[in-house]
C-alpha cells in the first residue's frame, strides 16, 4: 500500500477523552473512530489488525479440531426465556421489538442459540465430541463503557461451545481450550496468565480467566512471579490426548495466580516472598465448564450406546477479539507510539523515501516494494511529499516492527537502512539483503 493513497487519519494532538495509552494511540494512529459511547468504527489500519487477530484465533481453533460457523447478532427472546436468562440478564441486555411486536435482543453471548442448533441436528453420541465456535459482534449495555475498545458496548468476541457425552469428555474440551488460548495469545506476543475465576451470569463451577498484566488493567491480580516465565513455545501438542493436554494445563495453573474475586491470602502467603506479586491485569478471555445447565433447560439430549437418553455436557469459551487490540498496545508501546508484535502487525514493513520525486530514490523504493510483495509480504510505502521527521513520526506512531529507509546518500553506496521499531537499532544493507532479512523474520512467525 502507498500511504499517499491510503486512508490513515493520524491525529497530531492527544485526544482529551482517552485516559489510557492504548485508547490514545488507537485514536491518534487513525485506527478507530467513536460513533457513540462504547461503539466504534474500525478505520482501515485498525480493521487490518482486527483481521490479523481473527486469523490467528481461527488457525489455533482449527488446530484443535474446533469448527467455525456464524450465528446472527439478533436473537429471539423466546430462546432466552427457555433458559431462564431473559429476565435474569438485566440491563446489560439490549432488548428490541420488531414490527410484529416480537421480542428480540442483540446477543451478549450465544449459549442458548448454539444449544438450539445442537438440539435441532444432533441426537446421537456418535456425533460427539463436537466444538462449534464463531467470531461475531456482541452487545452488552455496559454501565461504564471506557478505555476505548477495552470495555465497549459493541465488541467482537470469539465464542466457542463444546458438546460432550459426559463430564470427563467435557473437561477435556475445557483443557483443550485452555491450551489453544495459551497458544493464541503467545502468537500475538502476549503473556496471558490463566487465573481461577468466578462464573457470573454464564454459570458453572470450573472457570478460568486469561489475564495480560498491565498497570491499566481493570482487575486486581495476585500471582507467583514464576508464572510469567511459562511459555508453550513451538512444542507440538496432540489435542486428542487427554493426559498430554491435562498435563500442559497443570503446568500453567499450578503456580498461584488469581484475581481479587477468588484470591485467598493464606494460599498466596505460601508463595516465596520475593516472588509474591500484586498487580493489575486485562481479561482477554474466559473459559467455562457448566455441565448440563443449558441442555437440561432446553432439552438438548443424545442417545448413548446403550440406547438411553442423556443431557449433553457443555462449556463455553470466549476470547475478547476487539479488546485484544487494546491489550496488545498496553503491553507493547513506547512514548512514540505502538510497537506491533510481528504476529499481528497491520503491515509487515514500512518503506520511507527520504527524497520523494528523486528518480533514483523513487525507483529504489518501488523495487523494494515490489520485491517484498513478490515474497508475500505487505509493505506500507510512505511516498508522501513530506519531511523525513514527519514520515518517521508517523511510522513510529503506527508501530510497524520494521522500517526500511531509502535516501540518495545511502543509495550512492548501494545501501538502505533497516530499523527495528522495538530496539531502535539500524543497520545498513544492500536493498536485496534488507528484503531477505525482513522475509526471514516473517517466515518464522
Ligand atoms: N459465553 C462466554 C464465553 S464464550 C462469555 O461470554 N464469556 S465472557 O463474558 O467472559 O466474555 C468473553 C471475553 O469477551 C472476555 O474475557 C473479554 O475479553 C471480552 N469482553 C467481555 N465484555 C467485553 C466488553 N464490554 N468489551 C470488550 N470485550 C469484552
């Protein structure tokens, strides 16, 4: 993409309404525009990152055999009357009446609708296990929408639902989700710690939240510092192997890590004092096992091998897809702007032309651009007729991890400059080597 033809409405001033850094940078970098409290338009740069995050979520769900579908945002109230949640859900639910006078709602979550799909089409144990998920907009009429996309009213969520024959199988699905989530967050450059949580309006006994440590997080967290060192890396996991998956979950949930909702001082005091940490965290996901809560209420049963009929065991598993943009920025920025991890960056590499309209510089930039594209990469070429300082400031603000700077002086010596946004370090290289180096970095992502 050429910047002169792109739509990147960068703001020079800090917007007064933004209290935290991610909100400020998302507005300044022209990623989002607020349309109403807690409701945003996703401008091209923000939309690109949102799509990259969705892609990672899809890939990691597919790896575990979970199946994507798409349910509507608007749901009939009658389904929620069956589960009893229509009255229980309270003011957070946006209730709508259509022209026939039928009660509808903008879905805050989809347990009822997925249970309805299941009961309409599945009746035998032979069709289990089954996990269905979608990535769809949700609406919760939050009392205090704030911090930009962090606590929106309309927000994008991945929500997945497992259907299993018994509790053991459903707990395997729970564990499987935990591992897919750990991998998903790691690919986004995040350390997200699973913490025992409260189930709230979803219900159930077993539930973990995933928290990214950040001083601006809404939850107070208590943890053993050693938990922040755990990582899956690129180990291969057989998602069908119950023991193996359970072992990984044990590794990530044994050290003390809890939010204020479930914190127990006496257990925390057993952590060696120098590793005992209190901080704040952003909740980027939550998984639940709730057994037959919805299948009992809505009559979702399956026939077992001996012909008897049993309610299906279920759980639900959510990732805050739009909130993740804010969480990633909170975890990765400096005073000049965002620093995207390679896994989610909107463009792989920036190209800055220091002397626009100079034939040699223009041709070199175009060649670089074409070479990167030929290798399957997406560069953003700043071809505006602007001062170098302004071009650098824009690149730093929007946070592309790599920048190639092209100027007549370097070109005379046959080199361009490759700069890492994270470290600020630069090296001079012949253009072909700079391209090869950027390609090699992304080949490993
Ligand atoms: N049905 C379950 C799991 S699918 C569910 O709704 N879980 S949840 O309530 O915990 O939401 C899942 C994730 O969505 C949360 O962990 C959080 O990351 C994100 N989320 C929840 N509310 C908001 C909001 N108002 N704005 C942005 N993201 C949100």
